[in-house]
C-alpha cells in the first residue's frame, strides 16, 4: 500500500509482546503518531495473519486509551486483511499448537470481527493468462490441503508443469537471472525477479554468488569492530564482533559493485527512503554510495548515503 508502514514501525509494537500479559503500544497522545490514531476513522492492517493475537488486543487497549472511548478499537473502524493459509505468527522454539494459539483467531476479540471473503483472483482474471490461472489454482489447493502429497513422507512434490525445477543453487540463479551479464543494467528486468529463501544465511550466500557474476570491481565496506571502552575489549574480541548479524543491519563485510541491486533495511526518510526500498548502485566512493531508486513513486531519483 502506497504510503503504508509496517505494523511494528507505525504502531511501535513491542518486540516481546508475546511475553507481556496485557501489552499496550508506547504511543504518547501528544505525539504526531498519537494524534493520527486519535482522529483516524479507518485503520487498515494488511497481512494481519502474521501478527500475534496480543498485538490486536494491545491495539484495542491503546486506541481506547488514546481516544478516551471504551468502544471496541476506541470507536475506530479497523479493517484486517490477510490469509490464514499463509504465514502464521513466528514463535521461536514452538510447536504447531503454540503457533495456532498465537493466531488472531484465538483472541477474545475475534468473535467481534465481521468476516468478508474475497474469492476471485482479480490479477488472474484481468491478465487472462491460462498459465497464471493454473498456478493460482494449485496454490489454492496447497493452501486448502487438498493438493496430493507423497504417501510415505507427506511432502508436496512439485513438477515442471507448476514451476521450473532447479537442483543446485547455480542452476536456480541461472533460471531466475538468465544472461545476467547482458541484462543486469536493465532496471525493469531486475525489478521483475527475486529469489526468496527461508534463512538469512542462505540469502547472503545467494547474493554473494550473484554478485560474482556481475562484471566490475568489487568494493568491500566493513563495519566498525572496536569497543568504545578498552577494558571491555577483552570480553568482546574483534572476531566475535565481526560474526554478529544484527537484524536490520548489513553483514560485517558489505560487498558492492556498480550496477548491483541493493535494498534498504530501515526507515531513513519515509516515505521516500523506507524499509524495503530497492535501489541500484550507480557510483561508489570511499565514504559515499550513490544509488538510484527503482521502486515506489520516487523511482528514478538518485540518493547519496
């Protein structure tokens, strides 16, 4: 949604919300965000099915307090959108039962939700693409649990009618980014493709291998790896600091090339520079990166960081 923000950013969701008994959002009524929530008539929460049930309950308590209104959501209309067949709340070291218990459907507020179902895939309808329609049909069957599975393993076996099959990482890269040497300067070509993975270390490995295929000199930027306090350096050696992978931050060794795509990991200047903004590296100097935005309404603009 254009101009939208993630729930954690917009609502200041506590990271440990699952551990709190009666959580609330830390939003001051006099702040800009607080004033916005006070006077908003409609609030849209997309992909809400990934949220913990306590996030919804915290929103109810927070809105009632900010708006001085004891009605549900402080009298504001909250529109939730999402699909429970997709990603559910991520609960570390949990069982499937724990994940289900954390879902919005398990909240005491769920019976008050009016459910409307959207059953027609408008993207497929408008494209009139038979291949896309077949793909959408199989996805729906997988989500409903009606797609055939292996009798012994219970796993879903996909064939070439559904997607391209790649048995190695290099084969996957070549299928998604064919003839990358000739096409990597084509912004539209790059923007139309991406490789998803389940873990960050897999993403890092794939990114490294794709970057090697792009011609040009590689520039390596390293994060600061020294302690402010000399006394604490004994407890935090350089090797340990270099191994840290902090969410929302790049790796210790950031490898870049002119023409390589990059993505912003945090909000710098919303809505122009926000988490998820994609860019292309145009120039690299000792302390400055010039990049061109390839997504959003500011597409084509250059930024310097």
